[in-house]
C-alpha cells in the first residue's frame, strides 16, 4: 500500500474502531479522559508505525493493545492508583504480553456487558459519546463547535469528580437514564445515515453500531415502548441504505430511490418492533387519542408510511403530515417543523410547506443549517420560482461540509433553467 492509501486506511479504522477502543480502555482504567488520551496515543503510534509495517490484520485489536500499554504506563506514574495498576497489570500480562489478536479481540465486547453500551450509560449524555467528533455532535444539537467542546470538557470533569461507575445501571436508575441513552444511540445512527462531513454521504458502520446497541437495550428493557420505537425507526431507515447511493457513491433522494433495493427483512423487523411499541403502550393504558406514541415510535410510524408504499405515489402523505403535527406538539423543535413543512407540501401543495419554511428562516438555531435552504429551494422549484430556487440550492451547497451533498446541491442549482427560458418553454406550442 502507498503512504496515502495507508493514511486513508488509518482514518477509516479510527472512525470504525475508536468508540470500541475508548470504551474498552474506559472499562479498565475507570476514567473516560484517560481512556481517550490512551486511545489517541495508540492512534499516533499507528500513524508512525503502519506506513513502515503495514496495516495489521486486526487493526482494532492492535489499537486496543497499544492503548492498554499506554494506560499501564500512565497508571504506573500515579502512585494513588497502585491498586488499579496491579489489576490492570495482571490483565495486561494475559492480553498484551504475547497474546494473539484473537485473544485481544475478545476484550472488546462480552455479551450484555458490552463496553460501548457501558460507555453510553456511563456518559448518559450525547456530548460524551466516543466515536463522534465535536463537529458531528454540534450539528445534532444545532449549536456551535466551541459550545459543544466546552460542554464535553465540563461533562468529563463532572464524571471524573463524581467517580461515576463504569457499568450498566439497574432498577429505577436504568429507567431514569434511558431517555438520554436513546438520544445517544439515535445520534450515532443519524451521523451514519447522513454524514456531517467528508467524501461519503453515509457511514453505514455507525448505523450498524447504533442498531446493535438499540437491540441490546431492547433486551435489557423489553417492556419499554420507546426502546422498541427507536429500534423500529432505525430498522426501517436502515432498510434504505443500499438504495441511498448510486454506483459512484452519489446520493439518491427518497423519492428517486429504487424501492426494490430496500432491505425488506429490516422493514419487517422494524414494523414488528413498531407493533411491539404500540402493544406496550396499550398495555400501559396510554390515552391514544391525545398521544398515540412516544417521539421515537411516532417517527417510526412516519417511516413505516414510506416503507409500506410500493411507489412514491402510494405514500400516505396526509397521515405523515398528521403524525408530524403530533410530533411537533409532543417534542417541538425547528428540525421537526422543517420536516413537517416537507410533509405539508407533499400532502397539500408546495405553498403550504413554503409558508412554514419561511417562518423558520428567522429561527437562530437554523441560521447555518444547510437543509433549510435546501428544502426551500425544492419548494420554490415546485412553485416555478426557479431563480430563487437556484440561489437557495447554492446557499445550501456553501453551508454543507459533506462533499457528496455539496455536489448534489450544486447539480440541482445548475439543472434549473433561468426564468426566461422556463417561461418561453411553457408558452411554446
């Protein structure tokens, strides 16, 4: 492999393995900050060594082993952690000194005691999740990178000062921390489904990891409707992954996708999980006239409308719009309103959607959110206001940090005729 190829491989390995490595190290050292430092040291070692030695057969295990060695070095320099040094030293004797890659890899996960799940429950807040960058987390919360970075520093300090146990909680504590954990898992999924930046529109490995964690939580808490609602939502959305990109990796939007490429096994699993959420809600005596679902189950019900439609024309847009109305009342947010505007435009015409979108242009949190001008450009196109639409697509392209999405938006802008040409064409016999 060439040096550029190895550099690309290191970046890819880090994206895939960093969360598992940090989680595995955190289980050993009981300190999230130290675990991240050791993982970064392992990444630096890979940058220095792999161009000469080549990428190892099991790069994740290699990073874990180096991170463990860095961890024991740190602990040895800290006299207050002598007992932990002995514990970690005994484990290192087995798993690092002379251990093969299979033995090391076994330390990365263990049934329901999964390290990454422990990390999610320990953090119990999206800003503490390993594996996502500050930029990616900031996009999800519609705040600046610096704001999220400050929150991360404060939250890590809080965890260390409080000596939060690195474990999956039980009983009432499990239920109280569940909403934040579900938010973390869906944040991972969304970054995989629509990458914040880079050359690829999606990061399927993150979608898969989020699904795995969601299924584990569903096993831990089988009577919680919203757990099954989130799993349903992710299963149905993940069913479209193969159809969302073309042969060269170019994005394909929902209404242009080949629905024959959707994964119908995942759709069936998602619909089954949605049914389970509905049944659990009914057993609890939920007032289904005022709140038919929780927020994740509501979004899953919206996704199910798409999954059940064999063609875009068959989509039940009035029902989707009604579900978004309920979601907006239950969990109001600018993002929900933007999605509701799209649903209204499909159900009742683009003018209905544009009226809502125009209200959102004054929302401070959406000032740098590229999907706002993107949606507005689409609605203006459908209304025949092509010059305005072109400007909106170009604005959206300038805002996004994903190269694939930028190309798509610029192509849409270039594909629009000028207003004079469009008028002449419409009047021609």
